[in-house]
C-alpha cells in the first residue's frame, strides 16, 4: 500500500454506471494530478475534491497511474473509501457458493472470485486506516 500526499490539480469528475436492468451500480470517478503524478479515485459515494485541496491518498501504482482506494481531504476535513462491506459480503457469499459447488465444477470459478473479493475488501479497509490515521 502506497501513500501520496499533496495538492490536487487538474481535477475532472465522471460517473460510471454498470449492471443490467434490475441491478445497477454507480461509481463516482475523480481523475487529477498531484505533483504531476496522475491519480484515479473511484468510489461508490461522492468524492469531495477541488483544485488546490490538500489530500492524502492510499492505493497502488498501476502502469504509472496511482489508483487510490481511499482519501482524506485536509482542506474540507472529509474522507472516503470504497465499499468494504459490500465487497466482504459478496466475497463470503461467492466463497461459500464456490465451495459447495466445487463437485459440479462451477465452484472453481466462484471460490477464487470470492476469495479475491474478501482480500480486496481488506485492502480497502487498510487504505482507509492509512489515510485517517495519517500513518
């Protein structure tokens, strides 16, 4: 888990909608720079950022892009993170379904997906602790 602290520049916002007719989810996306480093922050809730705000981010670098999992905005005293509980619940459900259905072969898809979701929920939680504790 890496940290990045600095002043937000060139912020742009967008919204991503995914899913089908009966089940859709919305993600809020902010793309910006900190010290000329490109950053992407994608969360299920509103992202409170503006140019000139001082922030602390926690996440990972992928192909030169800092993919933030959580943030703390010191200028506005707000913070945000990804959906820890939803990822954990889906992870547990997928893992249980996967283990039960391994004899039918389909469990070989569900169990690893569930384990990954549980791991990812822990990463989201860890990132939030990093930005809110200032460690």
